[in-house]
C-alpha cells in the first residue's frame, strides 16, 4: 500500500502525543516537539499549532485513547489470521471458528 509507512507513523505520532498530553505536566509545545522528534520524518514548523485543534483528544471522547485506532487494526489482523489458518475456503472450519 502506497505511503503505508507514513500513514502508520502519523497515527503513532497522534497516539503518542495524546498519551503524553494526558500524563505529562509539560507545556503542549514541549510535548509536541519531543514526540515529533521520535515519530515524524519532518519536524513541525515553529508556528505549528495542530495540537490546539486536535479535537479527537480534546472534544471527541478519545482522551488518552487515540491509540485505539491502531489497536483495533491489530485486533482485526489477529482475528483474520485465525480464519486464514483454518483455510478461507473451508466453510466447516470457518463456521467452527465463528461460533
């Protein structure tokens, strides 16, 4: 998938920033810069104010839970793997897993 790695880093960046906002007493800009250094290819511009409008975190009910996007993907891949192991063409085994 084209740019999959970049998309993954973006979600990890948002997730890590969210967790830091809710566990650190550092100013938001310090948190953003620290997390960006670990998860972004290009560092945010000095005038970047993205966290101030990150509504998933502040007003969308995801407070310290943004990581759940990535966690849901992990669970989905894991569940699908169980069906693959049974054989996607084997209806009897698939039905057994689905019970």
